[in-house]
C-alpha cells in the first residue's frame, strides 16, 4: 500500500493548529508508512512545525487546497489519497477505511446526518458525504469546483458529496464511528454532542464558536500527546 494523507488549514488561530498537530501525530502512528502533506495559508507557527510532514503554501481560498496535487518526487498517481481537514482527528482506523485501503477501485466517504449542499442537494440525495474526510483510490483525482462557486460553503460541500456519489464503488465511515461534534450549535447540538468511537471532527473550532470543541481537543491532547 502507498498512501498520501493530506490536510488543509487556513489562516486560523492556535486551537486550529493544535487540532492539526494532534491529527497529524495520530495519523503518523496509525499509518507510519504514509506520506504526510499539509496545504496551508499564511505562516506556520511553531506549534504547526511537524516532523515528517511536507508543506505546501497556497494563496487562494483555503478550502480549495484539498484539490491541489502534490509536487514531489514520490508522487506518481499510484497512491491512495486520504484528505482530512485540520480539525478532523482519528485515533483508530475505522473499518470502512481499512477496507478502502485494501482495495484499488473504491472511494472513501464519511457520511454525516445533515443537509448542507445548496444547489447540489438534489444530486446528492441521501448520500450525505462531507469534505471533512474522503479518500480516493490510485489514479483518481477530484477536480476543483467551478470557479464561480468558490468561496460558497454549501456549494463546496455539495460539489464534494455529489462527486463522490458519482464515483462508486464506495467504502463508508459512519457518523457513529467518526462524529461531527458541535455541542454549541443552536440546532444540531442534540445530535452532535457525542465523540465518535474512532475519531471526531471538531466543527466550529476554526471559526471560534465551539468552546465545547476546544474542551474536547484539550482532553484528547492530554490523552494522546
């Protein structure tokens, strides 16, 4: 198996970089043979200077770093590619990811339980994938969204979910295995207040409206760092 694990991070504050550090350290333990790539905006603070990672700077919308291709001597298109956001933290490999890594014909999708897909909602249907985590098999590349949609969160979510749906077969990571944790959200808090069995996505951490997420991050740091 040849694997790239890649993250993206914008010009966010210390909690965001702490989450990235924890995410990278744990993935390095889980898949030590992989290549680790961080696409970032702005300067890299001391807390973000991680050993064993390759850094790529970008000057466009931070979320679109996920669509950039690595430029390195070891990248030849034969690798599995796992894309994570900086606040997506896993301490155990979910079963669906294990199956995906054992195949060369499947995409990996993390299915959530919300509908946030803008004009893509009809195309997405019930396949509620989230760009917080997805995986591509060797030889498959997800293109960037149409330029007129860039900067629109709903369009970005919808584009990724629709594209993954249209590229079967799939292996799936469930919301119970890796939860989206938003206990401070006015509406979703009732279904997003539990940490998953294998990992957690700390939504709202980057934008500073998730004190509950910061508390979970501190607890995970004490446990795993």
